[in-house]
């Protein structure tokens, strides 16, 4: 299932799409998911307070960070795919915020899966 970081085009982005991806990233350690989410939160906060063109390169750097995590065997291929697919779409502050919300929804569904 493709990720489109636009909740108008994909009304299920924070629901069925997020739940689908939560099921796919089960091979990633929860500490890594949390670390990446915290980094996205930090970037989102920086985007509100700093010049966007100075934040965007650090957003794009998520791709290298997640690839490194996969090499260390603490992130699954599916988690890398999810992060890459989202990061490659981000060109604006708004898209970064939508990614943050999507990631939050994925985590919520992943937690549900842990209780099963």
C-alpha cells in the first residue's frame, strides 16, 4: 500500500494506511521506532522556528539514518521503505507535519499489535 502524505487524497492515511504500515514494520525494534519518531518531532519543531531550507536537508538525512539502522539490524526493510517513501515526498513544512501525524498513527497501531 503506497503512502501519500496528503490526508485529503487519502482520507484513510491516519487510519487504514497507518494500520497497514504498523503491521509491516513489526521487525523493527520499538526503541528504534521511538528514536526515529522523536527525531521527526524535533525536526517538526525546528521547522516551526527556523528557516525551512535549513531544516529540509536534515529531513532528507532521515534516509541515510534509517539505512544505517537497517545495516545494524535494528530496523526492518519495511521500516526503511516506509521512512524512505515518506521522506522522499517532503518538500514543505506542511508535509513534514503530515508525516509526523502519520508516524504517530503508525505507532498507535503498532502498540495495539504488541498487545495481541
